[in-house]
C-alpha cells in the first residue's frame, strides 16, 4: 500500500537532488567553456610560436663559400665571389649575432722566395693564418676557426706582404667558407 505521507518527503528529496545536479551541470558547463577558451588560446600561442620559430630558422640560415676569381697582387686577396659574402669583395658581414665557423683554403705554386700565406681577419683584426712553403710544385694550406660575431661584424681574407695564393678562376683552388652554427 502506498503511504501518502512519505511521497511529499521523497519529492522534496528528489527536487533537492535535481537542483544539486542542475547546479553541478551549470558549474561543469562553465568550467568546460573556460577550458575551451584556454585551449583556443594555447593553440593560437602554439601556432604563433611555430610561425616565429620557422621565420627564425629561415632567417638564420647563413652559409657561404667564396672562391678567388684570379691570382692577385702582393697585399690583397680578392675579389672572392659569391652572394652570401659581398659579391666581388669577399667580405662577409654577419647578418645576426651568433657562433660562426670559418675555413680558409689557400693553394699556390711552390717558390723559394714566396710562401703560401693568407690571414683571416675579423673587423680588420687578425684571427688565424694559413701558411705553407716549399721550393717547387703545388702547395696548399688551410685553417679554420669558430667565432662569436655580432651583427655587422665583417670577415675577410688578406695576403701578407710578399706572399701569394693562386687560382685560375675555374678550379677554385683558394676558397673562403663560413656558416652560422647557431644564433645567440
């Protein structure tokens, strides 16, 4: 038999439960909306970061290899030619601050009077030299260095007085190369 006196109490209990569930559902909907907004912001930030990283990677791709166009006079080397260093000057200008690696390769005919000696200069200050000397035959020398360069720093190769290097403009015996290791 149905107890009519219990029904109102059960209805009140059910109404309280329902109200509690409705409040919990509202709270969860609000929390879900907030989390969806946060997720959108995080996704946009990730996309923006990836775009910036791609731009930096493209910007920081610096590498060159220049070759001597012909044998030159006693106190200069050049013009070295390529597009990354100054075309027809052989002077490399750092586009960004970073660690760079440079290599200089020199070749010439041996001579009792002259050595194969060239120097790598940063902003007109001597950094390293290549040197080799023998009386006859082809002789080559090379050297390399890693350096921190500031944006705008310039690198070039010079001969020392009375020294020489050789190139015929075709075989690229004497070269000057460099690349950005990483930006800083």
